[in-house]
């Protein structure tokens, strides 16, 4: 899984407990380094995100990243991706897609327009 995620997840951290299985009891849940990692990271408010690089194996697994949503794939269960940005001044979106048949841009979440 690490090898599959490394190319698409720029901030991947990996830890393997030698001799332990996938789930190694309460020591896994209460492991201090995991809380340190959580404390260093926050999910930005969608209205502050101006560039999105997002890949998903299927919209049924994960379809949305901030203000962009993959609604349908061209080829099912083949990774789909988007690389989009917003120009706030011109209120224009630009980008590319891979294996995307239908896409939604949620402009109110992007902070471009106030909800009605």
C-alpha cells in the first residue's frame, strides 16, 4: 500500500512495528507519535484552497476533495484524477482530468460566490 500511495500522496508518513501484525492492540491506538503527527497537520478550509491534485480509485470510495467532486468515471475502478486551480480574481477554474466522465465544481465551497 505504501508503494501505491507514495506517488500520489506528497505528505505520506509510514510506520511499521517490527514483529506486530496489522493491529497490535491498545499500544497502536495510544501511540504518541501518531498524536504528534495529527497535531502538525490541519485540513485547510475549502475556501482557502486554490489548487487541488486529487486521485481516487472510485468515486464510490472517495469522490470529493474540497470544492471539486468526481461524479463519474470513464472506466470504472481505474484511478481517476484531477489537477485543478482557481484564479480568484477572474473567478475561473482551470485544470485537467484523467478518467473522469463527469465532474462538479462547488463554487460556494471554493469561496467564489456567497450561498444564496
